[in-house]
């Protein structure tokens, strides 16, 4: 541990997000900081794919990080405690990194190199590959990289060939995926790429060891705005019977499974013949309209769990989502319905977010 005077203290949090969503990420963090009593400024250049919250007070920033659960944030793919960015000479990139680690007194069990989710970021892959081994060996020698260090991981976030930012993540409050991105293979036979949005939602919201119970064979589901059938395909893959509601055509192979009843009806007014296990909805419409329809289903307990998308073509996306989530939560509170409610901007989402609701009583 360096003497107190030479220590570099983390003074900021670093969040990865989808390029183009920096303003939403910054609004979200600003609101969270206010709610948790932190003064600071959120900064994120448009299309950069990341946002920093720089604290303007003298408390350990780790406390803010600990109180801010990644699973509860909407736009963050990853959340790290971070040091100020390092700009270095291209002749020696290792020494400044190692010195900053030593000055921070950081120790960790793994080192991950990451970049923003941009073309410029991808172009840094070769450099990162060349640095990985020598850097790990240098960090091991100086005691930063250890066999046991509380599961902590060092993230080296490269924004350019001569610019890197060091961040730390902690087990239980981080994404375990590089870049916070869940890459999924497009399943053979699925009728649309949208299918990956529902698959990712399940990975995100339902623990793997609960899939057999909560996504079980023989369950009944409805898919509103189902055509051509990407989401229905996922439900059928799990052995569910699906009411597929859409005026548009549903994939023929999917209909041939005998598991799908295609109804050419309006998803906003259709009512299920009995209580269902799942409701999913990917209709492109105003977020408030979709939310009101979901509220109607959930108040009446027409389904046990729901996944739906809120499409966000507007500028102030965070404000719009927050308004809808509040409307939903307040409506459910008034109806005396207790739920688990989460909302995330998934990797396979574009101008939309995915909401998951589960009835708890
Ligand atoms: C984004 S697509 C759904 C894609 C689908 N999730 C998939 O994976 O293939 C939206 C669908 O919503 C349907 N839609 C729009 N308004 C609707 C309504 N009021 N009721 C039912 N379907 C509607 C459209 O016809 C369109 O097929």
C-alpha cells in the first residue's frame, strides 16, 4: 500500500451503455445520485458508449457504488468504481497502468480489457491482445493481480490506443459478461431476429435454476403483436401453448407445431379465456398506451409473469420510461397487487427497453 500522500483514490463511477444512450444514462445516474444523497456530475459524450459520474465530495465513492445496484439500473450495461483516465505514451503503456494500480492500492483476481461498443473500440482488439500477457505478468509481480482478492476484477477500459481508464468491479453488483453484453446465437428456425430480445430478457430476469419451473412445458402464454413469430417461437421452444395475437401473418412452421393459436385481433382489447402463465408484448405503440394495457392485465391477474417492450423513439427516453414505470407501480399499488418489477435496456434492444413483471401474491 503506498503512503497516504501518494495514494490515488477512485473519485468516480464508470458505466457502459449502448452508444447513443449517454444522455439517458447520465439522467438516470443524476437522479440516483440525488436520491442517495451524492453530489457530482454525470458526463458522457454522445455516441461514446459510456458515462462517468464524478463525485464532488470527499466520501469514498465505493459507498455510492455499493448502494446502486446494477440490476436496478435501466441503461447501464456495466458499473465500475473508477480512477481518472490515463493518457500515455504509445512507447510504454504498461508502466503507467501498473503505477496507477499500485498508487490506488488495488488488488484483484482477474484483469479484463474492454472497449466502448463502437467501431473505434473494436479496432483496438489487436493492441489489447498484445498487451494482455505482459501486463498481467507485471501486475502479478507488483502484487495487484492475486489468486485471492475477494472476487474483485480490474477492468481496463480502452477508449483509444493511448487512453485507458481503470475500473474495479465487485461480485454481486456487476455484469459477468465482457462489456456487459450478452451475445446470443440466432436460433435456427426462429422466424425473426426479435426472438433474441425475449431470450435475452429471460437470461436477464429469470435465474437459470428457475427456468424449469417458471418457463415450463405445458404453460399457457399470450404474445401480443406476435407476427412473424420470433417471441412465440421462444415460448413454443419451452413447450408452451401460445395465443398469438396479430393481424399480420405468423410463420407457417410455427403454426404447424400445433402449439400456436393465431388470432387476428387487436392486442389492446383482446382478453384471455383463462388466467395465463405468461404475457409477452412487442407491439410498437406509445409507451404509455402499452403500459396502461399491461396494468389492466396485471390488476386483473390475467398472467403470472409478463415481459414487454416500451418503444422509445423520443429524445428524453429516461424521463418517458420513468413516467411509465411509476404509472405501472402506482396502479398496481392501488389495486393491491404486489409485484417484482424490473426494466433494462438489453443488448438486443435498440430504441426500446424491456420490462419484466412477476406477480408475488
Ligand atoms: C415488432 S413486431 C413484433 C415482432 C415479434 N415480437 C417477433 O419476434 O417476430 C410488432 C407487431 O405488432 C403488431 N401490432 C401492432 N399493433 C397491434 C395491435 N393493436 N394488436 C396486435 N398486434 C399489433 C404488428 O402487426 C407487428 O407484427
